[in-house]
């Protein structure tokens, strides 16, 4: 069923969380283990269909207001569909689409830095959706698919991250280095094109019967094929700052990919309740489609991305991850609190990644050994954080290791159904105190409860102590990799006076710092820490860790209650309900 676009509900509203890497950043790009979790500092997109045949992109937090014509997008999509096939299990090739996206968006002409990259990522996803719809339409009409060009540099997105040595240039870096091509118009019906295609293609001729099943198991009469691509107005708002290592790029790409894919009918509406507010998320296979498209788009922003940010922003939760292997959700996390500090020093992820790459090239044995140490830290942290529920271990064998519960050597390539393990489990944690709360006719055994509570408190204190030390060691290794900053040093020195050892999260070079807080830390002490950090000009949060991933909101989010700009727009985007 198609949602009435004149409904009072109005608009399509999607949000995705930020993320923090708890352990393993930079090393994860080179095949080592990392642990990351979603944080409830979210990015929001509002999508409406536009009545005037124009495409609008509004990024008020970045000072971007752009407008393009839908007809130019459709012409380019038809040209692409005639020359390049759609790939069922992969998003569109960056190498094919990015030069055309740069030409159509015009972003390279009057924007630079993060604004240019945000526009380019939006246009890659927009053009990819249009190309896919045009290609599906051709197949539904019985036209054969053109051959896939040889020599394309394709990243395998069926698994997250690389499975072997890193190539000299990533797919995104190759795509961004290609020249912007001149756009040739499509030939009129029956006319012969004089412009040769970039790659040889076969001449499409209709077949006798339409294709019954299209790529992605889509039917020819599905909304993805039959519904026209409409002009849209996308407005994006951020609750988390950009360029500080909190996954704003990943969250942005996840939000844009989700809203465009759903509006075009390439994924169905969500049906799974994700939180107490009744917001909805998607089935696992559709979340994986979102992840793949967002990962490709994010690589344009970062130059080389492990895929971890897009995965966490899509699926949510707290997870342990090694490139080329399945992601494992860390269950029954200990009761630990987190403090997050923004140094307000913007850094460029691509530049920090390049810094580490150059240091590795200069001192390969030394830096590789440092990656090995970071990997060991991540594995130790996974063992500490992952506490299997008692009923999962046959009744109380809590001594089993992480390896025995599926987090161990990360054996086997990650297939698509493995991604669901990122999603937070809804099962309530089983505390040891609950096993002895009631005895003999329902009377509470207060002595047993006190002993159990004391034991749990001691366990959490010990957990904090271990994680605190691991943060300190990991942070020193990141500094040795060349991604430190004096402001980060000031935050670390300040917190160290309170017995707290933070670490950088993300690419470094500024950005954000996080730390675990000791259980039962008095509020007066937290206020003192907060005040001292803010006196240095830093921002401080204590956001929930490990919440839901991308969701569709059932009501208009607060950030969109007051319109930011007044561009022409009439009806809300279709949700296909």
C-alpha cells in the first residue's frame, strides 16, 4: 500500500545514532579488532516530495542550501542504465557514478571541505537510486542488461572492512581522482547516438516476455519499478557535532541512504518497534542494504573507511568487530557509565588516516606491532564487557570466555544474516541477585541480597579498573601513531586527577575523548569534573550507550518543529504504507 502523501502526518522522518569507538581505531583499518557502540546523539533527516520538479538539500548546521533540477538527474540515470548494469548485492560503483555526481551537483565549483563532501555523498546516493530505478524499469520492459565493465575497482561490501592487505588506493580514492566527464544528451527515440559509451555495450533489444523476477527478488509491478522517482527536499539536522570522531559522517550517510531508498520503493517501510517511543526499524536484510549503500557513500567523505561507523549507525548496539569477519553484539554489559568530552578541535578523518598510513610505511615493523597491541586490548575489553546471560550458559557457568560465546577468533566471513547481532537484545539482564531474591513462600532473603549486591558492586569496580587501564594504554598507543593533540592531552590530564584515564575515540587529531566512570561516582564529583572541563571550553555529555540504530519516527522530531528555511515544497515523501 502507498502512503497518502497529503496525510496530516507529513513527511518522512529518519534518524541514526552517533557512535564511539571504545577500542581499536586506526588498527581496525588494517585488519585488527575494534569495539564500538552507538550513542544517543542522533542525526535527523526530513524528506518531502517537491512540487516544482526541483531537488533540494538543506544542511543548515553546515551552511548548505542547494537546488537542482530533477530532469537532469533522470537523464543521467537513463544514460547510466543504458550503459551499466545494476548489481544486486552491491551499491552502485563509485568509479562509475562519482565523476557524474560531481558534474551534476556542481559542488566542486563553489564548496570545499566537509560541505563539498556532504553534497557529493548525497548525490552519489541520489544518482545511485535513480540509476537502480531506471535499470529495473528497463529490465521490466524486457530490455537486456548491459555487461558489467571490466577493470572496475570494487570493494566487497558483503563483509565489513578489508580481508587482506590494504590496496594502495581505495575505490573511493580512485573514483575521486577521475576527471569530470562532459554530459552527452540521450539520443531521441529511434535516433543513433554519435557519442561512444565509455565502455562497449550491447544494443538493447526487447525480448518476448518481461523478466518475471528482477534483481533483489523484485516483481515487475513492485513500487521500486512502477513508481516514478519524484523530486525531494531533504533537510538534515545534527545533534552531534561534525569532525569530532562521533560518527556524524556515518550517521549522515545512513539517514540519506535510508530515506532515499525507502522513498524510491527500493526498501519497504519499517515494521519492527525499536524503542519506547514506538519508532520503527527495518528487517535485517533491509538494514544490510542500508549499511552497504551508506558505507560506500561514507568512503567518499573519509577516503578510506572500515565500514564500522555505517554498521553501528545502522544496527545500533555495542559490538566487537574484525574486518572480514562477523560482527558480534556484546550482551549483558556491566553497569558502567561513560563520559564524553568534545575538545572542539575539528579534525579531518582522511588526514589522520593518511598520517597513520605514512607512519606505517616509514616504520612498518614498529607500527604493525602497535596494531597488534591495540588488537590485544580490544580482545581483552571484549572479554570484560561481554557477560553472557546465565540461562545461555546452561545455568550459571559465568566463567566461560568470550571465545566460547562466539566472540573469540572471529572465525568465518561475515555473511549478511550476521549483521543482526549488532541490534540490542530486548531480553532483560539476569542479575545474580535475582537468583536468591525470594526463598520459602516468597519471603525475601535480605542477607543473600546484600551479599549479591555487594558482590556485583565489587565486580563492577574491578571491571572499571581494568577498562580504565586499557583506555590509558590504548590512548598512549594512538599518540604514538601520530594522532594526538594538545587539547586532548589537557582533557586527559584533567580527568587523570580524578583517577579517570580517557582515550581518544575516532580518528584523533582533536575530536572527542571518552572515559568509563567508576560505579556509584557521587553526583557532586561529576559536577566538579563537568565544571572543570567546561571551564577549559570543552563540551561534556553522558549519553546512553548502545541504543537503537536507524529508525523512522512516527511523529515529527523536535528539531523540525520550526522550519529552518522556506524553500518550495508541498507534499510529504511517500513511505509506501
